[in-house]
C-alpha cells in the first residue's frame, strides 16, 4: 500500500476512531485503526466490537492495500506533522512509513486480516432524520439511563417506532428503575422497526458526537435486528444493540393523577439547587410539601443543617408530603425548554409524572423516596 | 541510596497497633486455666481450626486445618468449640484498656485495634515505646491475653511492626528507621497487598516494601491507582488512613454463617438453615436501621466446596419476607440434589439507611412496606417473648431446633447423613 493524502483529511478520519478504540485491550488489534486504500479512496475503520466507525477519504493511491496501525499513536503523529502533504507506505512485516516534509516515521503495524469483519451495509429502509431531532431526543432522555452494570438492559436508550400526532415517528425511552423519561418526535418517513431496540450507552454517546459534528446534513439511520447503522457525510457508524428486554415502561405510567401542580421551571430549579446544598450528597433527599398555591421544599442533614424553601405553584387540594431525590428533578428540569412544568401525583408511594407545558412528546416520571 | 533514611523526623505521628496472639485460643486458656500451656485449637463445631494456641502452633498446627489432620499430627491436641460471647467480652476489655491511654482507639476487628498516641508522651511522662510496653503489660496482667504491639508513624507501618515479632512481640519504629523495617518486609506482607498485587509488583522487580517506596509516586499511581498512592505515602510515614475512633455505627456488610453437624442432603433442611441465617442478618440490619440491596448467599458442601450466588434487589429491603421468594427461585444454583451440605451463609451488601429508601418504578412499594411492617411486628414479639418465639415457617424443617438461634447439633429430619 502506498498513498498520498492531505494531513487534514487523514486527521478528520482518525479523529473518529479515537473515542471508539479500546483503552484496556483484550484483543491488541482493537487498539488499531484499519487503513484500506482502494483506487482513489482511503477508508479508515475502528471498532471495540460494540461500536464501529468508518470514514472514507479521497487520496492519491499509488498502490492499493491495507494495514492496521495503533490508532492513538497514529493520530498523535499525524497531528504533529510539519507539512500538509503526507505519504503513507506499508513496508515488509506491516511496518508503516510516514513521510511529511522532512519528517520520516516508521511505526509498527499489524496484519489487516486480524481486524474483525464489520458489516456497514445499510438496508433499504434507511430513514434520514434531522440531526437536531436526534440530539434533542438524546438530551431529553439520556440522563435517565442506568449506570448499574448489573442491569445491562437499562444501560442505554430504548428506541421504538411510534405514530406521533398521526404522523410516523420515533420514541426514545430511558430509565434506571427509579425514574423514566421518553421523548417522541415525528420523522420524515416510517421506521421499519417491528419491535423496540436498545442502543447502549457508548453507542448513544457516539451517535450524539456524529450528529453534533457540524453541518446541516441529516443523519440516516438504519436498524436491523442486531445493530444500528448511522451515516452522515463521509462517516458511517455501527452500534451493536443490547440484547435484552426493556421493562414494560408504559404499564407503570399512572393513568389517574388526581393531584395536578403547575410551577415555574426556573424558580423550581433554583429552589432545588439551594436545597441540594444541604441535602446529603449520597441520597439528595428532599421533602416536597404541596399545599394550595404553594410548594415547600425542605431537608435536614445531621452533618450540615436544614433548609426550607417556598415557591408559588398552582395547586388546589389537600396538603401532602412526598420525598424525592432532588437530583432526579434537576436533571429533568434542565432538559425542558418551556417556562412551566406540570406535575401529576397520586400519593407518596406512586410515581410523579412531570410534563413540559406545551411539549406533548415529552414525559418524565420520578418515583418518590420514603420520608 | 540503599541505607538512606526515608525521613529524618522521629515521631510526626505515633500510631499503635495491637494484635492479640491466637486470640480465640488465648481466651479459652484464660477462661479455663487447666488448658494453659497445652496445645489447643478452637473451631471444633466447624470441623476446621479457627485458632490454634501458641503451643499448638509450635507443633505445626495452623488456621484452616481440618480437625482430622490436627488429630493425626498431634493426638494430644485438645479440640474446643468456639464461644463467641467470651471472645467479644475480652475484645471489649482490650479496647477499654487502650482507651485509658488515648481516646483515639479504632476497633479494627475482634482481635485488632489501632490507637493514635500522638502527643500523649507529656501526659504519661513516658516515651512512646514505654507507653506501648505499659499497654502490653496491662493487657497481660489484667486479662492474661498475649498481644503483639507495633508502634510507628502510620497505620500501615504499625501493622507491619506488630507482625514483625510474634507472639508477645514489641516493635517500635521511629521515622528515621522506617527504611530498615521496609527492607526486611516482603511486598506480599504489606497490609492491603494481596496475591495479585504481589505478583504484579514482582513483575516490576519489586521484592520488598522498600523497593516499592523507593520508586517515584507516579509509578505507584500508574500501577495501582489511588490505593497505590495511599500505600506509598503510608509506608513513607505520611498518614493517609486516619484512626477512626467513632464506635462502629455503620456497617459495610452484615454476614451470618452457620455450620451444622452432621451434614445434610435434604433440600428443605438446608434451605431452612439458609432462611435462619437470612432472618438473623436482616434482624441485625433492622437493629441498625439499615436496608440491603444486594445479597450473597452460599452453601458449603461436606468436602468444603462452596457455591455462592449474588442476588440484586430492585429496591433496598430489611425484611426477610422480601427475599425468600427470590431465594427459593435461585436456590437450585447453590444446592444440588445428592450432595451433602455442612454450612450456609448470607451476606448483606450495599447497606443504606432504611429511612429514605428510594422506591422503584417497576416494583410495588406497598408490597415491601407491608413486608417491612411484618418484620417489625416480629421484632416486637421477639422483644416481648424472647428469641425464637416467632419465625418464618420454612424453619419448621429444622425440626425441634427451629426455634433455636444456635446451630443445631442434631437435626431430626430424614435424609440426613451419618
């Protein structure tokens, strides 16, 4: 293999491999990026077997071929090169020679045969979705993903095809067992998703990076049973889906919510932040007392002291107390954009449903704590 | 370089570590003076040695040996059943003697304690080594329990010192002599270094504790992370682990294990033993106002092979009723038909305060609240009518020993091995 390519082009491809390659190596080849030169193009691929990324770049290919090289080392070397023109040559025993200006590197490579085979092929039912939509849906749900490795089926975002206000659409759901959030948005076309799939945490992060990488181009998404293929511009990403059952989240959304409270989102956030200064770092436990026209937030912590906050709210009904984790509320209030939030409650052992004032496609639930 | 001291300060801090020698066996010898000077081992009820007296050790008996091996090696050795109540009383007495010398005493385990002596020289008009001698003599004369004592600049160093000479040892290492102690300490003997860490350090040609601290700090950090940094500084005499003088109020975990003889192959009987351990551990958790969200349960076979499983609860609980169904569902992982079992055990992990439990979305909170009030009702019945007056029905399979909280000596159910 022998190619000539510009430094910026090569860097843009290697940039994508950096967060994908494994840090703690089980298979040495997974630290490497696969470089494949075909006439006119260079393809760069990296994977940790859970997420794979591939990007295609124009290059001046003298001899086609392929090799794998340590992705982090190569990225650092290319970044420091003095000249815009870079020449890559594969020598005997997979040594790779990098020449740029007056610099000349010779670094260790590995045979491309050892690199896992990945299938980046998109099926027919590809849907292109505006990146803003994907980013919004991720930000409105991702905070509720579980980090508990034991509950692997909750370590990601559940994704299912839904009709949204009569139009085809998609819904993202995340829960850690104590709270849940979903966000649904219409899409230009209908997703061929017979049942829901779970995108793992790392895949969610990479998808976010892909959508966040500038430009107006939409992202095209394709699900087959086992993986998600996301493509945008020169970059294609592959995410292996979690093989697990997502809990029946719709069954636990209460239908009957006799107590409805509306409050100003900004004020609510400020009060909760102040109360959190006293609440225990571990449990973030606060007590919310709902009484006509008012919410009181209070907490005591033997190590710090106590706090009592009052804020106006529209509520008619009897006074009652519920214990909550303040952090769960702060997380969800931060992603809502409307001025007011609407909370629906039943009692102090049933979930509290929080919705945005106007956004009907968003719903969040928080389970109380024991007082 | 080799003999250069690590620090020239003598006593920036003075931490004392007391370690009772063959504690359980020593208590037995003190309680029954006719056992003095004889080789004895405790743990007869478990079938393995839990402690061997100094005399028994001299004959080559060590902890963990099976009793048949003990009698084969040394027929004159006396086998004694453990009496944990006595051990607890003597343990408290040792801690109380330490508290006469300094208020900062950490009850590290039943037979070990740390005490911070820093600044007490003026009060006692003695050097640290004389204070340590005093403590050792007082424990010896008042309780007749042999202890080994180490004094140095940090907990890790004090612990090395108390191990350095045993039994009835006294090792006192001021700052300017730390390197001498560390040069004589193999890495595997450092507090907190297990087999795996030892092997890893040896790969980097670190053989003694001194080799380890002579390396730069970043080396320790890169190799072992935060633990490595703490260890490195502790061994150089900079305190990283303070003496925690607060009485034990929080628990990392609560365990309950019981051995029963003869071993049994009855599924119901072994399950009943497990339930009894569960009830006991949960009652202890409730006493401290704690709830668990992860448990390990295990069953040990006659041939000492044991199988354990870990169970994760979707929300913290302190009621055995919350767990029995889950335990029954997974019991087949640890119990195989046709094998004889001799012990079961339960450990509760991830203990959090019971008040303020976070409810789970996918679990009915009312169910666990009911289970908890049932457990509280059982507590109040027990308080009024004594232990064993109320228990889970599974325990009926223990026969006439169902009500006893002690390991039953003679199970009465069928299918029990002889």
